[in-house]
C-alpha cells in the first residue's frame, strides 16, 4: 500500500530509482531499497558460473526425462524480444531440449518482432504455435482499461499472453514452462504504482470490464493468478524454469549473438516488440502519470554492471522516441482501437485512478508473494 505522504524528492546514489515510487526507501548511505535488495537477496543467490552450469544440466535432464516419447518436452512463450528469444536459444542449443515455441498474437506485434520470431523458428529448427486472440474482444478489454484511468494499461496484453500459454500447457499436459524472466535485466522490479500490478487478478479484470466494456469476452483467455500459481504449479506440478539465471546473460552480448547466429534484430528498448507497450511506456505513462519505467529497466542494468549511472541519466533525459514518431503512434493507437484522436485525447486527459478504485484481491496476492519471498522463491523486492 502507498504511504500516502509526499516525499521530498530523492534519487538513489547508485541506481536511478527515485521518489516517483512513493514506497521507495533509502539507507543512510543514499542507496535505495532496490539496490540493497539486490546486494543482500539476489547477488548471493545468483550463480552463472560452474554452479549455475551444473544446475542448468540438472534441469535439462529433468525436462528431457519428462518429455520422453512426447513431441515436445517443454514450452516457451516467444514474443520476439530479447529475453524470450535468448531463452529459446539456451533451451535448444545449451540444454538440448525440444521446446514448442508458443506465440500469442494480441494484435500489436511490430514487424521486427514477427521477423525475429520467424528467424528463430527457422534457425533453431523448432515448431511454432501461434494463438491469435479475438481482436474484437481484445480491443474491448483494452478500451475498458483505458477508460478505467488506471496506470496498469498492459494488463490486458499480459493477461492474454500468460493465460493463453498456461491454458495450452495445461491442456496438452506440458509440465515444463521455460521463461525468459531473469535477474540480469529485471532485478529491479517495476514498482506497483507505475503499473506493475503483481499478476493476473480476475476480480480486477471483471470489475473494470463490467463497468466499461461493451462486448462479452467469450473466448478471451483469462487464468487467475491463484489458478496458475496454486492449482497449475503447486497442485498439478507445472514447473516454471528460468535458465537465463543460470548462464552468463549480458544484454549487449546476447543481442550480438542472436544477430550473428540468426539475423535477429535488436530493439531500441525493452518491451518494444509490442507496438502498444512501446506507446504505453514511452508516451502514456510518463506524460499522463509521470512514471518512467525506463528508470527500473536502466537501474537493473546499472546494478548488474551493464550500464553506468551517467549513461542511464543521459538516456532518461529525453524520450526514447522523437515527438513526430510519438504523435504518429498516438494516431495509430486511436485508429486501431476505433477511436478518434480527440476521443483518445479525452481519455488521456481524464482523472487518473488506481486499481484501488475497483474490486480486486491485491491483499491476497500480497500474502502469497510474501510467502514466496520467505521461502526464497522470489528474490526481487516485492512490497
């Protein structure tokens, strides 16, 4: 929960997280709690040396054993972005697995993302299954979230991506889900106040859609966080594996390796494989809410020694995309959602709200997250 007090402005002396996260705290040395969490919780438990290699080999044998006699031994959600692309490469080439590549088309793929997916499928010699979300339902849900005025505007896409993957894996009895989640580029978790709602909360989705939606979501895949975390994973044995935490994973090196091997093309910034996410993070969030997710993204790279603080501040001093491009993207998003530019502008200028203005089960999710942290299953800072 937010402290509901106005903090004097302060920015971390090591990374660039600041008091735009209202729940941030600083030690006497000026380091923020994200940096302290990295030093105390993540670094001591993050092994990409021989220990990581040994653990990776153990996971590879487990997955192979489970997949004997089956067409695939695991599944990987592939967006065309760096993390999922490199996870697919590691799974096939370093672990010797036979993954099914699974892509969810929610209507916002960039051409570059589609090209990267095709190059990986061909280069790795793997099969791809694409689940195309009903666009009318996707559009209706996204419009409902926009009209709700909350910061968490990527929840509809995330709901589609993860729910579709988990449903497919469960239906086809695929036990192992390989993910590109990692400490190297994501050790600094995006604050909840910046639209980082922790999971797929069906209660929140339903209340927002009931108030602002106009179309029944007959086919939209939506699996609640407690279903995929408790039923699927804890009771039915589905297992999420994060190989990028067990191998040396440096962003620029991984980009260069994928380019050299497959002709894969790097993006200007994280999450730019989705045209909506790019617009939301580069325009909607900073200009409507004053939140810059790049602060968290760059802070992760600072903590892991991949970017200097000065480099991060220089990048942050100007928009990732130029003004003309952003204006065109505003028009594109409006048209794709069947809005006029003026209608989207009216939503943009509306009163900001938070998920607390709608029914949700955030408190229960928080309890579950706290349990996971105490058990050592979640190392990143979660308030």
